C-alpha cells in the first residue's frame, strides 16, 4: 500500500475517534519507516489518549529531537508532559513552541495554565493581562485571571473576574464554582453557599455524577429515601430536591453552654469539648427534615456511609445560618476563624463509619441530629478522639489508605483515646489536628433512624512542619 494513503487512513481514523484502527495504521507505518517523526508524533498522541503515557513520551521525545522546530509537535509533547505532572518541563516546552509561533492564542493559554499549575501566579497574571489587551473579552483568559488573582490572595478581585466570566458565559460551571470559592475565601458564608447551591442545581439538572451509585448501601439508602418521600406525600424535584433548608427567623444556635465551653477550651489539653443542646429546637427539627428529604447524598464510601457537600446541595441558607451563628455564639472558641468547609455524613445502621483521620483546619465542630431512640447502644455510636495530633507533614488526603500506619503511630505515641457517646443534638468541638474516628455504630434499621452527623471546620491550619 502507498505510504501516504496508509498515513491518510490512519490520521482520518484518529480524527474520527477510532483509536483501534488508527493504532493499526500507525503501527504498520512505524514498521515500514521506524525513524519517521511524522509517524511517531501522531502515535505518541494516540498513546497518551490511551493512557500509555510512558510510551507516548518516548515516542514524542524522539520526534522532538528530530523536528525541534515543529511548534505543533512541541505543543503536543508539552501537553503529555503536563499530563504526567512534569509541569516545569511542560512550561519550558510550551515556551519553545511560542518562540516559534509568537502570540499564538492556544499556546499562550497553555503556557499560562502551566504557570498556574506551578503556582507562579504573578507571572501568570502578567501574561494574562498582556494577552487580554488584544482580546479583552476572552472568557478563558478571564477565567485564568481569576485563578491567578485567587492564588495571589486577591479574592475580591478574583470574584469580580469570575462574575465577569459568568456575564459573558452564563453556563460556565467552572466559573460558577470558582466564584463560590472566592466568596468562601472572603468569609462571606451566605453568598458562598448561594453560589455553590446554584452550582449544585445546575450540575444535577445536567446529570451530576452520583459517586458511589454502584454501592449496595447507597442504593438501599436511595430506595429508603424514595419511600420516605412517598410516605410524606412529597414529589421530589427532578435532579436535585431540597426539602426545607430556609433561614430561620429565630436563632439556630443555643447560647446556653457557650461560656462554659469557652472555659473548657482554654483549660483542656487536649482541646476536646462536649456541648449538649447545640441547636435550638426549631433548628434541630429543620435540619432533620432537610437531611431526610433532600437528595444531596451523592458521595458514597465503601465502609458504609454517604456524604453531602456544599457543591452538591449541602449549602442551603439554614446551614449558612448555623455556621455564622456558631462562630458568633462560640467566639471564645472560634474567635475570628472563618468557616473553611462544611459537610454531613449519613450512615448505614450497622456498617462502619469514618476511619481514623484528622482534618485540615483549626477547629472541628461535629454534631449529631438523629433522635436518641435510634441508637441501640447509648454508650457508643459517637466519636473517638485521641490525645495525639497528626504530624503536620502528613498528607491529609491519604488517611484511608494508611490506617495500619496511623494505628502504629498512635501505639508508638502511647496515645489515649476519649470516647464521646452518641447523643442527639450533641456537639464535639476539638482541635482538628487530633486523630479521630467514628465509634462503633449500632442503630435501628429504617430510614429515619440512620445516624447523621454534621461537620463544620473553622480556620486555615499552617501545615509547616515544626
């Protein structure tokens, strides 16, 4: 077969997304012309698309050595480098390509993305502002500008930038999410939650991924929730259903224990404070109905619980009110610490809960809302907190895969545990560095008896070792 014809067939199949046929053509060509960079280049791109990154890099490195002045080849090589996490090399290669195609819009954007990944936000901002002179309404550049400003700590400017993106491209989910994140960084809880709530509704309408939907315990929960809706005479909204969740006219946080809790916080080591009757009766009832009726439980965990997060709908005005009022009422604990994040977990009746971990914040507020009569063991079902903090240098994202090492660490420190039994409307307030886990769960069967805890995290922890 004519080499050019075979090449044309392979590249056409590649463009059509038929990777198997394209691979067959490229491999036949490579056997015939093994040193040809015009074959190594597209085959390298295809290998990257297949997830065979090492092979892709090997092919493209040889091609670049043979064609160092091919800007398109350099761009593709840099993109694979970036995908492999080799961001500095990717940046250098994007810059080589830009030297060959000065001012190329795509290469300019890719170079800026590399700078942002390297957290070189000031350089990125300079490059973005230079590019915006020629294209002041370029949505991608404006989005990148918001990211650079956020990286520099200029959160109000970042918010304004993402707001501008949303004016130009109202359907930008990424801009809506980053807009909420910028509001969060300004400690504007109600506005942050409103932005995330809009993001959640939009995602649900577009078929937001339901993480863990293949888990049997999540399927069981969802079936029970659907039955609860029918019993209550509720026809859930399609996509994301929110049951209640409005801001209360009266207070949400009960102030009666605030002074004693502040005293305990000052005097106790480790800092672990238990507060009963945290929420007012009205707030507790409202939270229960919201958590029972709202379809915000979109993240499933293998050990038996489900998570609800602000970006998935756990961001109603009621929760913003709780977070704001807690910070005000318990100022002796939180001081000026801003809300960092919030979530809720809902558990299967007998499966395990959250394993040993610590949270990347300063103060952890964990409270429970399921009625006491659901708990079959009044001395258990709550929280276990150890008197030892996690080392500052630990990667907080890897606790789930490092349980054995964490237990060895606790044993080596001769750590002592504090067990706080489950009680409805009880809060455990503690130093977020302290290692902790869900205590053994034994709750009644039935949807309304599922254990639910809400977590509020306050303050940014300095993770510098020492």
